[in-house]
């Protein structure tokens, strides 16, 4: 087990790590289908159909963020990309209600926190400065944090550097904000690709297991691996 002594600031990924992004999007898609369909309640909308539409959303977002990272598209915020994804979902599902599509476009601002997120963050914030570091745009991140009840000392959007993680400048934003050497900054995420990006900038790393995350491979050498935020808080408190 790695030693936590020397850590001054803790940085958290938000989407997937602190909030259930797929679950929140799935609920919003189901709501949109209900608003535009003859279905009388949520049980009338097949899970397979919702999951198929969720895949349409996720594939669009991943593709566009990757195109931006490769320089094939100018930077566009998550508000813009999510609106595009919502329209793609609408096209696939045959949704025509403008109000339902507009609400679906803001689904990323209404994602539910994991059960241990709010309490774990509050406990950790009593001992360390805590930063949120998210690919969510500024406005989306503001509203998401309010909806989920996440209270940061500072919430950082990758929009500030016009890039998306795992671009190195996003992690540098967190390091610069922390105001200390990268080896004194701990990056916490449920996505191994995110932690690899932070590790490449010299940050310490902690993987937190989530049902929707990207688990480490045998070759990943992160400082910690936890099953939940409670374990992380306990480990850091003992450092």
C-alpha cells in the first residue's frame, strides 16, 4: 500500500467517478421516449431500446471528443456535443417533441451521485483541499454539482484549456491550481485511462471501483486501488 504522506491536494474526476453518468443518461432517455410516445409509464419502454439509444449517445460523445483531441474539430463544449448527441438519439428513436429533445440535451447536468460520493467528499474536504476536474463544460459542471450535491473547494472544467482529458493540459490545470508539485497531488478516478493521463504528468493516482468505470490492467501501477470512497478516505486519514 502506498504511503499517503506528502499529499497536499486531492483531485477527483467527476463523470463516472462521483456521479452515475450512464444511469443518469439512461433515465433521461427513458423520460424523453415517454414524453414522445404512447407509453403510459417507464415500464413500457424496453431496457434494450434504452440501452441501444444510450450507446448512440456515448459513441457520439466519445467520437467527437476524440476528434477534438486529434485536431480534426475545433473545441466544442459538452453542452454543444450533448445537444448533438440528444438529436442523434431523437433521430434514432423517432422523437419529434422539441421540448423533450431540449431537456434530453441537458441530461448531463442532472446525473445522480453514487451513494458514497457526497459523504466521502465532505469527510475528505475536512482534511485536504479537494478539486473536481471534469470534461464537463463550465455551465454543465456548475449545474451538475448543484444537482448531485457535490461541494468542492474548487471545481475545474477542461473547458478552461479548450481540451478534453486525457490531454496533458487538463491535468496541468489541476496541478497549477493546486500550487504544489505534481507528486503532492492525488488524482482519483474510476477510469484507468484518466489515471494514466494524470500519472504521465507526475501526479499520484488512486483508482476507485465503480460499476461503470474502466478497471486497471495488470500493467497499471497506480498508487492505490479502492472499492469505494470510504476506503480512500480511511487510507488518506491514516497517512
